[in-house]
């Protein structure tokens, strides 16, 4: 179990630029979640996938945000035309599906800083 | 919609003292309830979870939590805090085995 891997760990960019983050889930996990965490707050749900299908998107996910999981393995989260308010930690989690609760395993996040 | 309130933003306890972190939730039925811990610059680690059954649940690192339906609470406790417990603690709810809703966290400082 190598855990959930997120890259890069830290991204600094200028306002208006596009950024893309990658998440590699635990290999046998078919569910993948994206959360955003701003300073002093808990993680907020953005979206989740089951295999390659994006099953739910939060209203927080504006049209500047897009997430993909093309082959049901790794996922990417892209933010276009970044704004100051996008500065946050972006967390990825993965889990199995099955009867009952399957715990979410979190990566260490990508911290985005907008200059 | 479900929500989670953690009334204490910051708690300071002395090493060896007992700890209780409060969590209140709002949901129409009994949801899945969780406590996570987050160290600086890292992701979240699950401490414990409650779904049904015994209302006192044991977790890792000596933590336990008690579910009280009448108070819509799920408070986290530890009888004797260690310096390594200093971190941020999040309570979360989920209606099913899906997305979670988190509280805003409680930062724990441990005095030597």
C-alpha cells in the first residue's frame, strides 16, 4: 500500500495562469474524491469519481475548474484563469466501494499559492 | 443538508492531562461520523468512525469518541495527552459511503 500520491506538493503561480494537479489513488481503489481546504477551515467537497465516471460535482466547482479520471486510475484537477481566492490546499482521497463504509484515504495535498 | 460544528477553535492542554474535543452535527438521520487528525502540511488520517451499535468507539492512538443521539454530538476524548498529539482535529459526517462534510477543525496545543 503506497498510499495516495499528489503532485506537485506546492504550486506557486501568477493570477490568470492555468494550473493542473495530479492525484494517484491507491491502486485498487475505484472511488476518487477531490476536496479543497482553505486556511482555518475544514476540507470542502469538490467532486468525486467512481472509476472514470464523475458522479457528483459541488457548486463550489465553477466552470474554471475541471476534473478528469480518464482511465479510472489517476485523476487531474485543472484550474483555468486562477484567481486569488483559489489559493488553498487541494486534497485527494480514494476508497474502495462495497457494502458498508469504505474509509477514504487522503493524500498529503497540493498547496496552491496565487501571487 | 448536513453540517458539522466544532465549537472550540483552539484548545491547549498540558501533557498527561485528559482531552475532550467537541463536535455537533446536523443531519436528519444517524449519519456516518468520523474524527480525523491532520499534522501541518499533511493529509488527514482517520482516527475513528461510528456507524451504528455501541455508542462508544475506540480508535487509533488511544482516542475514543462517544455518540449521543439526543445531543447530536460525537465528542472525541483521550485520557492522557502526549506531546505528539498536537495537531488539528476534524470531525466529519457522511450520509452514506460517499463524500464527507467536515467541521472547521480544532487546533490542539500540548504544553510540556
